[in-house]
C-alpha cells in the first residue's frame, strides 16, 4: 500500500477502497464497467464525511476506469476526490484525460 506511509507522514487518515467482499464493516459499493467486464468496489460507509476533499493514491493509472469508479463511490458518500497520485501512469491509455474531465488533478512519479 503506497498510501500508508504517505498518510502517516502528512498525519491524515487512510481510507481504503477494496474489491467486493474484502471489508468487514458496513459498506457502500459501486459496480462499474471496465474495458473487459464489470467490477465492484467497496468502502466503509463511515470512512469519509460529506464535504471532505480526498486525495486518492494508487500504484498504476491505466485507462482510469477503476479510479473513475473510486470517484463515483466517494461522491456517493458526499465527499470528492480532488487529486489522484500514482506511482506509474501509462499515458498512452489516456487515463489522466478521463480523470481531468471529472475535475481530478493527476500526478505520477513515472510516466510511460
């Protein structure tokens, strides 16, 4: 988890979004389309508050489908992803453009 040391450094809470069936408490879920099928993401319902601004941290940005699903999930709880940080961006798949259309700022350490 790339986010864990980062949130510890900036003294902010860690909010985890996982594939279906991985989280123990009451959850909010969203099912979304991918290029090759469908997927479901879940978050604990009490993880974020309405009006909160969220920075998403993930390893790879490809087409942006999963991150768009995360944005929709966060929005369903009344919060908003304002920025997304990635270790690697596969720029030829245009995921950053997809996220910018949602109002999400995108940054990556490495871009291919």
